């Protein structure tokens, strides 16, 4: 076997020498990549927790206080409600009343980019412009709210805004709509 006088390594085994030289760096790189992936996974989990839909948090409270309601999470591919819409959350609850009739309530929550957008939406649509047969009255909830009483489907509709959030709750029962609007208001994030 011939040795290189400078490095004291075999002349014909250049690849194995290279592996021995690079192996510690590769090991460190692999270990570092593994720990970085753990950190990224952990931060993604925290972010995912902060994005739990409001209606899902509402459903937990409703189930605790009114277990007869069944919650169904919704998904909408509709156009944005406001130009700077950040996200939209939709949920539906239903149950049978004492007479066996189906009772339901729908909740739609939109997070806008600014409070100006929510105020502008309420000014143009929240008060029911063009609602025709519905009567509209001011309601005390959030920053601004309006209760619609309609003779046909969705007999009660409550639109309100709270900061950057727009909330629409509709159903056949005004009492149920008001109660679910309050459930939503209590569970809206701070920003």
C-alpha cells in the first residue's frame, strides 16, 4: 500500500478518505435538520390551535349547555364578503323541538382586514338594504347590530360587527338566534 506523504492516507482510497472527512459534518447537518423540523412542527401546531374555527369553539360551549343540538361545520367557496376578508367560518346547528319539528340556526363569521371594512359593510348591507318584507330594528350586541324579523324563511336574522368581525346568525326562532349570536360574541378572538 502506497501512502501519501502529506496526509498519511492511502493514495487509491480517495472516496473513503472523503467520506471520513465529510461524515461528521453530514451527521451534524442531519441532526440540525431534525431539530429544526421539530421546531417548525411545534410552531405550526401552535398556529393551528390559534386558528380553531370560532364555530367549533362555540359548538363545545353549546354541547355543554344545550346537548340536544347537533353541530355541522360548514365550508363556503363564495366570494369574499368584504374586500380584505381574512377568513370565513360557517357552522350550522340543528335539533328536534318537543313537538318533533326540526329547529336550526346558522352562524357565519367573517374576519376582515380592518374595522373600517366591517363598519362599511354594516352601513351598506347590515341594516338590510333591499330586504323588502323584513322589519329591521337596532340590537344591542357588539359594536353595531341589527335584528331582522321576516315572514318567510330565516324568520330571524341578526347581523352584528365586533371590531374586525362580522357575524350573521339566522334561524326560525328569534330566541335561538339571539342566544347563538351571544355564544359567538363571547368566543370571538380579541383581534
